[in-house]
């Protein structure tokens, strides 16, 4: 997992030294309510989760990067590829942010950086992301990053004894290239 940077962020492999902030994120019931990730109950579970992510990354499996503030070094959250489809031409990404960092633009910046990283370095043609239809903040992040709403899958996710509608957003290579070219011409 190569490290890369955006204007305000370092995106790097998650390591055991990240256990406490990782646990803060993964044990937050409000974060868990808005995501598909299981809520962790102990630091030992967080350590085990990081070990599993690291082992998977070493075997070439999708694994999230840690988002870290470049200036302060603060641990913000995770972002990365969760699924690879069609022989690597399509991927699904996901993100989770510690509550104290919500509404600061970090997630949008990280998601744009992830789009750039994936389209520049891999033969990916499509990047998609899912969120619960009721999660307006995640929807806004995906839209601001350049992803387009493709639709809503009705009653797609079953979690915590409930059934949720799920929205699908995506960006394809030609849209990313077109947006990048347009942005470059403006600067």
C-alpha cells in the first residue's frame, strides 16, 4: 500500500500504533449507524482488526488507508477500496471519519485524492461507493468529489435488524479525465 498525500492529508497504511484512534472510530455507535462496519467493543478487537487489514493488504487484498492530518499528525479516519470487480476494472470504495473531524472537507479531499490515485496508477475504469439513502453527509461528500448519483437500491442492506435503501454513486475514467482537464484549464 503506497503512501500518498493530498493538500492537507497523508494517506498511509494503518498500523498497530493507530489502535486507539481506530478504536475510537470503530466503537462510535453513531459512526456505526451510518456505515456498514461492525461496531467494536474493545481495544483488543481493534488491534485484531488492524492485524487482519494488514495481513490482507500484504496478500494484495483491498485494505483502507489511514487519513492523517499533514500538519498536526492527527488520525482522522480511513478510506480505501473495499471490493474489486471485473478483473480490476471496477472498484468500490468506502470511508469512515472520526466524529470530531466531520464537516471539515477532509473526506471530500481524501476521496478526490483516492480517485486520482486509482485512475493514475491502475487500469480502473469505474469507482463506485454506496451509502444509506438517509446519510446526507456521505451523499454530499460523494457529489463534491465528482461522483454521480446512479440510483437507489431499495431495501438493499440489512443491518441491526433493519432494512435500508442504499444509494449508489460512481465516477468513470472518462468523466474524471474530462473534469480534470476542465479544472486544469481554469488554473
